C-alpha cells in the first residue's frame, strides 16, 4: 500500500487508513511520542506528534520514496516533501 501523510495547519497526520500503525510511526521517532486521535468516523484514527517530539524525516523519505503528502493549503503546493514534513515537525 502506498503511504500518504495528510497535513493540517500544525501537524502531519498519519492515518490508519493510509497504512500507518502505532508501531510503524513509533519506529521513526527520534524523541517524544505520537498521540492517537479519532475522527468523527470512529472507525478511523490517526497519529500526530506530541508537543516537543521529533521523527526521522530523512529515513522516512528513504524508506517510502513514493510517499504522498496531502495538504489543503495552496502555499504548500510548491514545497518539497522534506520541507513540508519539517514544517510540521516540532
């Protein structure tokens, strides 16, 4: 399954329906933790970094070269994957 990360204004959201599990996101942590959130559709949930946490962006991009980054913000359209992920990393 091709992985996708959705961006909100403050965080990168790792949705379970895009193939992310708690074990997988935790594997990329440099420090801190991920927090689990449920959507209005309680069958779906996602993980975001807790405040002060960081994950290994270069390794994530290396391991998932076809990673898709989704954003609803037009200012994100011209940014690289790495820059987009850095902007949502604490």
